[in-house]
C-alpha cells in the first residue's frame, strides 16, 4: 500500500511550519511543499527591518537552514506555479503540465500587495514591498538614492519609512488618514506614532490622498489631491494586501476576505485546509471569523493545520499577536480589538515606555507594550479572563499585572 501524500501549496512561513510539524508528529508519508518564488521559505519581518537596512545576512531571513528539507525528506519545489486544484479528484495542476495527487491539501498561499490605480502608477521606480526580491531591489535603491516617497502609513509603510530614515534617506509619508495606523489603533496610538516619525525628521503628509505619480519614464514626484507635490528618487506603495484566494475560489471553496475555514482550519472541501494570511478562520474565543496577517499567526497556524491534516483534534484559538520595530521603538500587540470604548495607558506615552490597553466595559480586549518587556503572558491572561478590571490598578505601574487576576496563573 502506497504511503499518503500531503501537498502544501505555498512555500511560505505557514507552509514551511506545516511541513516541519508533519515530520515532528511522525508522519512518514510524502510531503510536497510548492512555492512560486525561486526562494526557499523565508520570513517577512526582516524585509522591512534589519535585512532591508543591511544589518543582518540573507540567510537569517530563511525559515530553515539550506539542508533542512532534504534531511526531513520534504519535497520542496520552488519556482513552480499551481494553476488549479480539484477537490473532487484530489489533484492539483501545475503550470509545467504536471498533476499531483494528494490525500490532504494545505493552502498557504498568503497575500499580495494591493495595487494602486492612479495616473503614473506604471512608471519605473514605483515599488511594492512583499517579497525577498522586492526587498533586494529596494536595498539597492536605498544605497544610491536620497529621497523616497512612501504612500501609506500602515505597518509596511511605517516600518519601511523608519528603515529608510535610519539609512539616511529623506522620507515623506503620505496617507489619507489623519494619523498613522489610526484605523487599527485609534487616535491615541496614531498620535504616538506620528510624533515618533516627526521626531526622526520624517515628513508626514496626513489627510492627503495621492492623485498621481509624475515623471519622464520613472517617477520624479508624487502629487496629492490638494495639489502638493513631493519630489522623490523613488516611491514605495504600501496600501495593504489582499489574500491570494483565487485558486480556492476557482475550485469552488467558500471564499470571503480569504478562504473560509473552521476552527480546525478545514475549508468547505473535505481534506483541504488553509492557514496563514489567506485563511479567514472561525475563532472560538472571539466567536467570530478573523484573518490575521502577521508572523506569529502564520507560524502557529501552519503547525496547527498540520496536526489537523493528521486527524488530530484541533481548535485554533491563539490570541492574535504581532510586533513592530521602528527606530528605537519596539512594541508587542496582543489581542483583537475591532471596537472598543476607550484606550488607557499604564505609563506615559511621551516617555517612550508604556502599555496601552483597549477596553470595553472595563474588560481588556487588547494590549500593546512599548519598550516594556515580559508582560505579554499577563496581557493574554487579562484578555482570556474576560473579567472586569480595576482601572486604577490597571494603570498603576506599581501594581503587578498578574495581581489583577487574583490567584490566577499568568498563563490563564
């Protein structure tokens, strides 16, 4: 009897961690990991931080060392495009004409940058940052250019802007919102990051929509809807991403803001799973669907999907977590706050060391620790407790966070 074949479409962090977990769990069948990029799986955070700035080697960005996949008998196929999946016949089709049969299939296809549709968007030197190749191009441009315009003040735009400024470039960030990251965090944290960028001499054009890119063949300036112009040597567009769910949609799987999956990460097609940026998963603790576009979710959800593929009882309910480094400001965010009543601070934001909490009915929905460490587990415990907290004690830096849970363990 032939061994089972588990196929993973997407040589991403989620895909790589799934393949690793299959072997760690003792699966001895065929594991095929397919990616359309020429690179073996890598992590994306270095692409806006240390690798972009030339402070860390390329090798550090990869999920596993060069020989890992051979040693683990994982068939890594890079530079290979999957053109179709057929849940009915349990086969996938590849651009080179091959077909592969599978017993279980994982879709870890990730997301892609949202393109901007304005005059001049096709000009040379207008870049997006998503892949290692994109990063290599931008590293080279940063080494030879003096001025960059960044369209979008979300995570990618803000982190790129910080890295470019740290490399000595003149940076202008343009965003239609009044504050950076305002849509995610609200006005209080948006104002904090605005002030951080301004303190590092980054020009912020906020509340300004971009109307066009202008230049003779290559971008030379960016024009806003109010008529302002920003001279630049190149531009980086960072206006969000969209999940790469086309394969799933064409195969008849349910898709809505990503591939719909259960808390066990299975799609509407039996035996087909999804994980990472592309998965819109039911979250038991939050009692809603969420799609998370961050490193920790990709790593943990990929491994959880592998266990689900093996038939192990799986219910993915990790509290969302992500981190960001901009200049000398490092933060961790834990939780999920789509709606909240107030944001309160433990410590003073102007000091650069504080914890922010998003509250509803005096219950902690999320927390962000900025240059404050070893508190993440306590924040998670506060979220999971669903208990009302004493607001004065929450904001008192002299009161240990774990004390707010009485005798509860910090792990909840």
